[in-house]
């Protein structure tokens, strides 16, 4: 990449008047006006049917409960020491909410596709563990959705 292109990209990243996001469909890059992005986030998060505000981050409380549950499972020989070590998360990251613009539906005022990114979160390892055991059963179902990892 040429230095000029790199500098332009750096300037775009530092501009706080818009958000740079990948489009919900099609893989295009979208410059989403920051006010529009924030208004859409407030609209979605303000829906009390789907979201409930909580006074503080419950990660530490949930971690203590999960650690107790895992220790009990280990003591009752439900899981092995290796599984216990895999399932324990020493420093969980709080999942992040963000949105991808649905420009395929509206180019001018796109709605946001809500995403909660839980990579490094408290339950990521547990989800991977459960998925491992469910895979053989799911593959025998008449219909299922498969997440294909793209390897280049």
C-alpha cells in the first residue's frame, strides 16, 4: 500500500464524525455518520422488550458462580482436570455491542444489525466445549445452519 493511501486511511480512522463499519451484507465498507450510528444504537438498546439496562457489569459475579460450578463438576468427576483448565477463564473480557449497517435495505438511513462480540468473554470456552459435543447430533439433523470458517 502506498504511503499516501496509508495516510488517508489513518486520517479516516481518526475522524470522529463517522464510524467505519463493514456492511451487514456484501462486504462493503461503510462510513456511517456518528450521530446516525448513536441514534440507531439508542433506538435499539431503548427497546425494553429486547434489552434490560443493568446497574453494573455482572462479569465478576458470573465468573465466581461459573468457577464454583466448574469446581463442583470436577469434584464429582463430571469433567476432567484438562476440561476444567480449558473451561476456566482467568481474565474474561466484557462483551461489546456494536452494529453493522444494513445498507442493502436503505442506503440513506440504514438500520443496524446488532452484534454482541463475546470473543474472550466468560462463556466463550463453554460454548466451544458444548459445541464439540453437540456437533455429531446436529450433523444428523434434517436441517441445520453451518458456520463455515473461511481459510485463505
